């Protein structure tokens, strides 16, 4: 299954995390891919206990369109492309969060 598409590379000048219109967002095809991915999880009865997402709109939209549970935006899944964030800190925090997960069910992470 293809990944949800957000055409382009990086984000445009004037990017603001709280304003989707300043970001590179999912295309119609990307939105369809996110919905299809969610359907596959549901068809296979894969239990999702928690959904965490990058705070970027394209990641949040992907997580929400999958319809697998409430989505928690979190900075430890944010992009660090082109110096947008502290790569070492984001990576370390994500690794710690993943290692600490104890379920029940699966942890779904939506990131870049």
C-alpha cells in the first residue's frame, strides 16, 4: 500500500506549525491512501491502543483519516528536516517512548 502523499519536499517559507495553509499538505490521493490504510488495520482486526502523531498537519491528517482512535499530537514525532528540530533529542525521545510502551494493543506512530 502506498504511503499518503504530500507532494514536494520540506515546507514552504513562512511555515508555521499551527497553520496548515503554511505547510505542505496531503494531496487528494494522499488522503485516500490514509483512509485505505486505516481500513486495512480495521479489516485485519489489528488492535490500536494509542495513536500519536507529529504536529505537522499532513501527519495529523493521516492519523485522523485512518480513524483508529483519538490522535495525540506530540513533538517527539515532529520533523527535523532542514533544521526544523533537534534531531538527536527527537530521536532519543521517540526511542524512549517506544521502549516504554507496554500496551495492551499496539502503538501507532505517524511521523515523517
